[in-house]
């Protein structure tokens, strides 16, 4: 009896180039709701979903804790986030970039409310 060895050359075809982590997991855009903790932000992603029975669109939101290493995002900013390895128990997302800075406008609005 002779045993034939199977070759793995057919299975080891050219592998595609590795993509950046942001492309693999996808990115999301949300608004910074809280910046009270160091290197951590609370980001809200608002969306509308159709109710399964009644067909009405309902406003819903997802709250994510993100890692902001330089503490550069502030309350009210629109940010882009990407999924990453777990940084802590609740943080599994990281800040990619700040899309729009609205913190100055939010601060001005809050000070205007205090005057009135």
C-alpha cells in the first residue's frame, strides 16, 4: 500500500493585502455627549428604525464609549470612530478623526442660556 501525500499548494493561493483596521470593522459617525473622563468620550449615534408591527419610524440611539488618547474631542463635536481591540471593560472603539468641531458653538450657547 502506498500513501499519497496531499499538497497544500492549491490552497495557499496569493492572499489579499491586509486592510487597515478601520476598513475591516467599519467606521461610524456620532456626536460627543460627554467629555468628563480622561481619555474617554461618550459618543451618541442616532438613527431611525421602522417599528416591526406598526411601520412607524422610531428615533433610536446607540451610546458608545470611545478612547481618545490626546483628549482632543470636546462636548458637541462630530467625530468618526472605528472599532478596535478592547481598551477597557466598556471601551472597544477609538477616535479616528474629528469631522466637525462644534464645541465652541456649544459653549457659546450654554453661556448665552446662563445670561438669560
